[in-house]
């Protein structure tokens, strides 16, 4: 096996960095949706509504993630 050139190493490093940024953005968006659901439940006075928002958000993220991987 020949050693990777600098250009190949940079490409794999860039791909890893992009994947890490995507993962971070997904986790941030999940946290924001959860926080928004908790706030909405607090102001609406219904605790079940916050859990419904969270459940819908998790379901939507799963559908998007699975759909994205099926498309490849």
C-alpha cells in the first residue's frame, strides 16, 4: 500500500470536517427544537404538548436522515 499524498490527506480531512459540522448542526437543531417544545409547553400549560413537539421533531429528523442515506 502506498502512502497517501498530501492532497489525498487534505481531501479526507476536509470530508471528515464536513461530516463533523453536519453532525454538530443536527445535534444543535435537535436541542433547539427540544428547548422550544419545553418553552411552548410551559406557556401553553400542557406538558403533553411539549412531548408531542419533541416526538414529532425526532421523527422528522429520523425520516430525513434515513431518506438522505437511501438516496445515496
